[in-house]
């Protein structure tokens, strides 16, 4: 996981505001975590930092939105993802189950996700607009695929996105670093979980 000293230089002077942000827990499903040795880094730090962010958002009243892809997708729903990634998830909790606790009774929200960007064929933008919020804090996997594409899409919708660099993970350190570098230069703030927690506590 990157340390604060590893973060790319920011181009935007955005400040994270607890009254304007939503936490997006991106694709933390068993299928996607299967790319890692779950007993080795970065997974323990990933899970720990996401848990810290989630609890701080609960305490601060920041909405939490979880994305999850459905299992056994029809070919027309899977689209071009099928050409690159195959059939995807089985309709089985061993694939579709979330590894980060989801609690609807505490106000957690679920979005069915269909493409790299969490905005495609979902009501994510509507959720933000209706709640009067225009900032997104993103954690989860994978940094250079869905996390980065969601951040780019948010930028084009005038939604300020903050990627929690040590609360996202990727196939490799190079993929992780590339995602953070591109985001910082083109579409998002790149911060640590500690920095997000400090903003939420302010």
C-alpha cells in the first residue's frame, strides 16, 4: 500500500467536506478479492482501512453506497465485458458475496453495477443529486479499472472524487501506482484513509 509520501502531487485544491460527500465501497465481492492472497498485503490493510472509513461515515452521517455485480449475467447485460473477462461471476455467494459488511438497517445503500464506471446503468448520480452532495470518496477494487473509470466519469459529471489510495487495491503495485498517478493528474484527489478520517472528524 502507498504511504502518504508516495502520493502523486495534486493538481486540484479540493477539500473533502463531510456534508457534501458520499462513500462508495466499490466491488468488494469475493470474486474480485480472489485475485489476491487474502492473508497477505495489501488485503489486510485494504479491509482495515475500508472498515475505518465506513465506521467514520456512519458516525458522521455520511451516506455509504456499495456496488456489486450480479452473478450469471445474461449476454446482453454482460456486453463487451464478456469479450475481455469471460462470463464473470457465478450466481453463488462464494462469488457475489461482499467481504465488507453491508447493513441496510444502518442506512447502507446497494447498487447493482454493470460496467467499469459505477455511474453506468445505475442511480448513483441521482443519489448524489437528491442528497445535495457533490463529492465522492472511493475505496475498493480494482484501482486501475472500476475505481479509476468511476473517478473519470464523476469528473465529467462535475462530482469531485477522492480516491483513498490505501483503501483501494490492484493486481500489481504498478497498476495501483498508474491509477493514482492518472487520477491525480486528470480527474480526482488522491488521499490516504487517514486524511479522509481527519476530514470526517473535523
